[in-house]
């Protein structure tokens, strides 16, 4: 458990006394100024608790605690000051969001109990965050695993586009990278409502009828509805719901959140269409040229970013394997079919543990047409250059 405590005061004798009194109970670090404290927080953190004096030169305690709140929001903040007027207390609470306010001289036992309470508060904060992160990542894995088994073609497509979306978001310096990554991974989750035959036709460029086209166009809305009630997925669900919308049909974003939603939706649109052309055999330059001809469908700046997308020299090893030899990360080079004609994995699909488990179960019962060809890829695509802004 993290029991690191940072005391900040501009008087050396005060810090020495605090260190003597509490070093056996807590891991103590001291700083003689706000600037030094911020440097220590950045370089030696995370600290569970920070206790600051109020009156210090250049940066007072309230200013320090407000900055710490920005750079280390999980650190529990307290004030220990001889300046105990009401205004100071109000500022400390409102601007520094402090956990406890102590006045000098403070009995060691009282301060010790306050620090213990702050440590428990820190434990609760970090435990809740860890639980949320694990729950979030676990939920995403369950959803993608279900998609990989129910509709391998849709899973394969989402898996192919995730690196494009991630790299574009990074190079465009868009905030909230995790939201773009999850939007890519779950962009096809609504396809669980579609017949696999319809998806296969779409991805292979085979002509579909009007009813099938309407069904396909409904999958983003279905995916958005599935995700809308998940905590912290509000923007992600909206990105997914708008992934087929033409760039020309977007209104100017009203705020920063709307800007993120539009950026995510527009990136998904251009990357998904690029992937469709690439999957059908188009080379990079020709695929970009075809997209550029579709006036009004894509954000022009994103199209410029896409044109700069190149592949490094990728080492590819092609092998013919049986199900028993499959490893996660391999790419399927051909459709994998059961002996009774059921599609189990599609060409271009990245192999995951659930896919392997499913194939092994079919191999042991119904049977699988094997061996089949896979590719082992040792390097990833790289986005060499990109524009800095997107509106």
C-alpha cells in the first residue's frame, strides 16, 4: 500500500520536526517551496498524501494544492498552517479541495490520525479507479469476444482498423485517446444483429439488394444503443452511431465534446471505407484516390492524413497450419470452414484466444477443413506524418 506523504513548508525546522514525529509511521518526503513540491510530485510520485503550509514565498499553499489537484488528482491534499483565518480555510476547500485543515501548533496524534484518514481515502479512490478500469477493460473484452464468435467478419474488420484509428488520433493530438481506441474496437458491435451473409457480401464488394443495404446501414444505431447505457461510454456510443454519416452533413461542433464525437465518427468513416477497399485488393495509393473522388463524404484533412499512411517493411511469414498450431496474433489468409460448411473465421481476421477455442471445439467435434494458410506479422503499420488539427 502507498503510504508516501509529502510535507511542504518554507521553514526547515518545521519540516525536521514533522519528519521526526511521523517517519516511523509513514514514508516521509519534504519540500521547502511549492515549486520544489511540484517537481517532487512529478518525479517521485505518486504520493498518497500532501500536507502543505499556507504562507510561502512565490506560491502559497492554496495555489500549490490547486496545481497538485491538476497533475496528481488522486493525491489527498491537506493543509497545516498558522494562518487560520476563515478566508484561508474557504480558499483551501474551494480551490485546493482539501481533505483536512489543521492549524499550528498541531498535536502529533491529531495530525497522525488525519494522515491515516487521508491514506484510507487514497486507498478508496485508487481501489475504485482500479476496479472501474478492470471492469471497463473486461467488458470490452467480453463484447469483442462475443463479436468474434457470433460474427467473425465484423470482428475481423474492427480488429483491422484499430491501429489506423489509434495512430491517427495520436498524430492529430486528439485528447481522450482511449475513447477512439474503444470506438474502433466496438465500431462493428451492432453487426451482431445482421445476417453473416449480408456482411460477407458487403466486405467482399458483392452487390446487395435494397433490404440488405438498409439492414447494414442500421448497425451503427444498433451498436450505439447497446453501448449507450455503459458508464463513460456516452461519447463512444455517439461516435459509433455516426460512423456512416457524410462529412458534409455534420453541423459545426458546438463544444469540445461534440468536436471529439465528430472527430471519432469521421475517422471511423474514412478508415472503414479505406479498409473495405484495401480488403478488396486495392493498393494504398489507388484506395486513397477512389476515396478522394467521393465528394463531401470525408473530412478533407483526414483524407490528407490517410494519404500519408504508409507501411514499413513488414516481415511476413506465410505458413499452412492446422488448428492445433494456431497462436494469438496470427492473421488468417483464407476463410476457415467447418467440414459441414459453416464459416468459422474469415480471411484477414486476427486470431484471438476465443477464436482458437472455437476452432478447436469444432475440430474435435464437427471437423475443420485444414490445413489453412496464415500470416505471421512482425511489424505494424506506421503513420509517418499527419496534420495537427481537425475540425
